C-alpha cells in the first residue's frame, strides 16, 4: 500500500518503453498490426500508461483500478487474437504482463464472501464508483466490458504486410533460373564480389533469362540506412539500371566511409543522378529477414543459384563465388548467345 503509487509509475514507464521500442522494431512479428477506431494500438498503449500516471498523481485509485480491470479484458482479447493467428509478439505479451502486475499491485480484496457465485464474481475485487454515494461494483464487470469493447472496436491483422500490400521487391529479370545475392555494403569481400558479378549480371538481365534478387544482410550498424536507400532507388524505377547504379554508389560510399548521416547519404546518391522514391521499406526488410532465415545465411557474401525446385546450390564465400558461381553464370551468357 505504501509504495503502490511509485510502483504504478515505474510499471507505467516500463509499458511506455515497451511500446516505443516495438514501434521501431523490425523483428519478424512486427507485421502484427491492430488499431482501435483507426488509432494504432501502440499509441493506445502509450496513452493508457500516461493516463495511469496522471491518475496516480491525482490520487484517483478507484479510477486506476477500473481502467486496469478494463485493460485485463483488452489483453485477454489480444492474447486470443494471437493464439488464433498462431503469431506471438513478445512486446505485446510483455505489455500484457505489465497490466496484470499492475492489477495485482492495486488489488483490494472484496468483503463479500457469502455464496460461491459471489466469491466468483468478486474474485478480482470490487471498486467504489467515483463521484457516487459509495456505490460498489465488481471489477469483473469492467474486465468483461474491456473484452466486449475490443470485440467490435478492434481491427487487426497477423499477416505480413507485404502479403496484403504491393511491395517493390529488388528482383529483376525472368526465367527458371534465379540468383539470390546476399551481401553487405561494409563487408570488404562483398565489395569485391559485387564488382566481379556486376558485368555478368548486367548481361544476364539484358537478355532477361535469369531472375536476380538482391538481399542486403544487416551485418554492420550503418547497413540498414544504406539498404533503405537502395530500396528507395529500386522503387523509383522498375528497371534494373537505376538499382545497379545505386548499388555501385552505395558500395563506393561504404568503402570511403565518409557518410555519417542520412541527409548526407541521400545527397550523395542524388548527386549521381539516381532517382529515389520513399516508401515503407520495413515491408521489404521483413521479407529479407525471412529469406535470410529460409536459406540459413550466416555470412556474406553468399549466393544462392536455383533452377525451379530441381537445383539449388549455395556459394558461401567470395572464393566459391569467384571460382565456381561466376564461371557458371558466364556459361549461361555464352549459351544464350549461341
């Protein structure tokens, strides 16, 4: 009782921190989305905790208990939603755990102990309705109200966003053969590998008989920023030339290591005459992550060469790529000429 207010504030701050971190998270569960009357649940969660802090300062313990009980109903609904979708978000579950702990911190045992059904109804406690003549109501009613409110106000999806919206994937060319290139702009072997592959890739793409997909592996702190601008270049032009120019520029800038800010990177790219189109790049980041997991990519450079489902070969370092993959690709060019 003595430290209840302080605990409420600390737990509320932890809840706010979880939602802020989730808003910038690019983990595999980040495509879990939900809103209440078009307001994103992350902002609802932050606002919920801010209201609790304000009520603690105003010493409105009854209102806090009512809101927290409704929060339990909301969290039950969201957990059921995740079970149905078979996708579980650690941040969402952690936030729900915080709400449960706050209910325990603010729990006051009911004095009604007569019949078994009364004990059941008042199991989560009771609360005095603020601004009334000591009228009391079981908190279970607010738990149920919270759940029912979510059942008609919630709109959510557990599908990857790129499965519902158009995503500009950095993939070019057509054909049964597919080449997937996993590199990092700041990886020295990758810098040499992409330079070695570029001439033969451009020849293959000009003939259109091989599909080439670029995946930027996030091995260095600045890779994500560079990858984002590659995707902006890819989105600006459906052809491969703008994207290839962007990759050349990004690798050159990474080698020089003199770009420290996003504004400087954007200017350097535009100075090369490369078109950019801003879009929600996180959708492709999610897709890339799944590809990295699917092919168990743990180092760069790595290339995957596929022919339908009949032939899949993994080239896991620069020597293999140069000595084995490159001749195979050059043979494709020669064969196509014939």
